[in-house]
C-alpha cells in the first residue's frame, strides 16, 4: 500500500475553532481521521452577533488543545503529518491570524509544507468529503457571510454567476431570528419554529425576483419582518412569521436557482448537470427538499455535504489542503491573512445601494 498524504487542517476565520486530520484511501477518496470543532456560541450570544476581539481571544485560548485533540483522535503521531493547511481568508483578520500563525509555526517546527486555504473553497469542495464529485459543477454557496452561485471548473477556477447585492442568506435568517427574540445564530431555530407555523400568513417581499438573473437580495425582507414583528401577540404569531420567512426564501432560491441553471448551461454545454449546495444554510432541510425538487424537474444530479459538515469545520480545510498538496501548491510562511478573498477575483463588486437591473 502506498503511503498517502496526511494533512492537518486548521480553521479560525470566524467563531469556530477547528482542527482536523484528513488523508485519502487507495481510490483517492478523502478520509476524515479526526474532526474537532469548538463553537463560541456561548461567548457571543448575549451580543447578538460575533464580537471579533472576543472571538480572537477564544481562538487563542483553545487552538493548542483543539489541534492536539485532532492529532490524538486521528491515532497518528505529529511526525506522520505531511503538511498543514490553515484558512487564510476571508474572515475576521484577528481571528484568521490565530489559525494562520499556529499553522505556520507548526509547519516550521515540524519542517513540513504550509498551505493557505480559502475558507469559501473549503465550503465549495466540502461535498467531496462524502461523495464522488467531478468537475465542473454548479455551486450554491449559502453561509453567514456569503451567498453566491458559482460555476466550479476545477480547484481554484471559479466563475461567479450571481451573488447577493446586500445581506448574505445566513445573515437574513439570523436577523429575522433576532427580531423574533431568538439568540444568535438563529437560522436553525427559524427552521424549527417554521414547522409549527402557517407559511401563507404573511406576504413578504421577494426583492429582484423577476430581474437581475441569479443575483439575490434579502435586505427588504428584514425591513418587512421588522414591521410585522411589532405586532406579535403570541407564540403562534412567531411561528407564522418564521414559516412565511422560510417559505419566501424557498421561493426565491427556487426561482434564482432556475436562472442559475440557465447561466451555467450557457458556459458548460455538453457537460453533466450537477448542482451542489454548501455552507451553513445548506443544513436547512426544507431548502434542501425544495431544491431537490427543482433538480429532479431539470435533470440535475444534486449533492449536499452531510449536515454536520455544512457549517464551519476544519475537515473541509484539510481536504482542500490535500488537493493542493497533491498539486504541489505550497505557500511560503509569509503568506498573509486575507480578510477579503473572493473565489472569482474577476467578478464585479455588486454590494451597496444604487444597483440597477
Ligand atoms: O457556513 P457557516 O457555518 O459560517 C459562515 O461561514 O458564515 O454558516 C453559518 C450560518 C448562520 O447564519 C446560521 O444561522 C446559518 O448558517 N444556518 C442556518 C441553518 N443552520 C445554520 N440557516 C438556516 N437553517 C439552518 N438549518
Ligand atoms: Zn463558513
């Protein structure tokens, strides 16, 4: 049996401190040997969002033992690790710096290569951790900080087809949750409350629904929910708002994904139709089933990461590190933290007011 590379992945871009050891089997399929995630939800919940300074401190407190635990749980010794991959961006610079510096120091001390990883690339390739996935494919990336449709040609080669012009989808879920008195991060709670509510009770806006290709907008929803939430009288009203919000999001994603299919097919003629949904919001089961229905209608094969690998984790970072290592894409120890780092650097910046379609 040939010796397969063993990669230590480190993630600290936002409010999760994570480390993982990943290798691959004889067929070249990634194998997760350990995957440790320490969430800071308790640290930030009283503030209703992530406080960068507190997040960085929590990363510093935990990173040593998280990495040690990932190594111990893998059953391997530090000396058996062939390379270290750390998230270098995008994210909060004070948080990124913790995992990046730790990874560089580890690589330097062990005299092994260091590899920088784009956090979004981790999400983009995360379905490879449990499915065979060939390039190219259409990706919908829905997380707390990003919402994009991308045509993924191969590792490192992305074409953005659409993006949010204001809030990210996870942010829209969290803001709606906050208005309903739910602690951060409220996305998963909205999904639960929605089950008990009437999805047709409130008509919420669907910004740029019939224009803008597969670009998206969610800011108008927050304003509408704010108005309605002033008249909440009982728990059932909250369930109905959650259900109406969830249903509106499903409608928007259904329509915009259909547009994204068209855009994708224009640039990927004669290739397999494969649709991947990744990022924290991809854990939402109702969104999954609505998009699965759309795929069935349009002959697309669909692939989702396992629910526990939708949110931030280091297995996806180690796995990107593994692919880069095999392609000899190694970085220097002077590689900088990149708070802004898009997958398609050529795509226009669309955020902000005054965007016209
Ligand atoms: O990918 P992720 O863990 O972190 C970022 O890179 O942003 O995504 C976190 C986001 C949060 O906004 C959270 O509320 C949302 O994903 N989220 C969900 C669900 N699970 C997590 N939103 C809706 N439904 C869910 N089940
Ligand atoms: Zn993420």
